[in-house]
C-alpha cells in the first residue's frame, strides 16, 4: 500500500512541480498610505457625525456632564488624529518634548 502511495506522490510532483519562491515573492514596496488616506476620507467624517448625534442627544436630555465629557474626549481624539496624520506636526511635538529636557534637535 505504501508503494502505491509513494508512486502517486511521485506522479503528482512530476505533473505539478513546486513553484519557484522568487516568482511568488512580492516585488513592490508595502506602505499604509492608501489605508491612512481612506480612513481620513471616510471613517473620520462618520465618527464626527456619530459624536455630534451623541452630544445633541445628551444636550436634549439635559445630561450636560455627558455632553462635556464626550465633547472633551472628542477634542482630544481629534488632536491626536491630527498629530498622527501630519508628519510635520509629529516632528514639531517631538522636538518640543525633547526641548523640555534640554535637548535641541
């Protein structure tokens, strides 16, 4: 039985040889620029609309503490997103933070 299995495996390998690894490997550079742009264009607007609805609903119900909490956290999140998506802003914040320790870059 094992001789038959070995013969079948040999015939399969002869008919369909293993692919060359160099032809399977990716030849292009991988980046996240397209994903970042898509998130900025689509997701951010949707999140802002949802947050606006939560703030308006909280304001209508008279729950001002929730309104201020959601509004404040939204501003922090948008500031973080703005810094994360802008290379010059990230460099500026990094230089400022290093300047607090007396390191000039």
